[in-house]
C-alpha cells in the first residue's frame, strides 16, 4: 500500500513538474493578465498597448523615455539598450521566443515599467501590451 501511494505521488509530481515547465504563449499570458485584472480577455486593448509602448514619460533624470526609445518604433526590429547592447525584437512575429517564459516576462515587465513609468505595470497594461504585440504581423 505504501509503495503504491509513493509511486502515485511520484507520478503526480512528475505531471505537475511537466505542466510547470511548459512554455507559455502570448495567448496564455494575456489570459493570465486579464484574469488577474478581473476582466475578460476580449477587453484587452491593442490601442492601449500601442499607446503604452509609444507614449513618452518623464524618466528618472527628467528626460522623456518610452518603450520605443530602446526597442525602436517598429517592434519587429531589434533595439539597443542605453549602453548599446542588442535587444531582440519584441513582436512574437519577429521573435518567436517572446512571451514563452512567464518568469522572464515578469522580470522584464518589472524592470522596464519601473524605468519608463517609474512604477510597475498593472496586469491590465501587461495584457494590453501583449495583445498589441501579438497582432503585429
């Protein structure tokens, strides 16, 4: 009996690990952010996502900053950090690796939202942003 429970537990642990290790998709992340924001996925706005990307905000040194400042006006193109390091394209159509790792997505949202907005992005803003980038072909 104990042996059966042990093996069943190992099998269950393996399934949980496989699900946890599964790659995310832009659609699954949008669903997550919509649920976190308490809104339906259909209410995510590509217009708000584009505005978030393009709008300039007062930066830390009172200089205007935007996402497009480093990532370029065209998210299908590679950008550059302030120190000149290459940034791969943001749009999933140009970079299929984008939005496939939830931990990386959160890390970069946290860092970049703090740099540009001087605060963390809301779940709604994250969902809007991914919705906009996902529809770019």
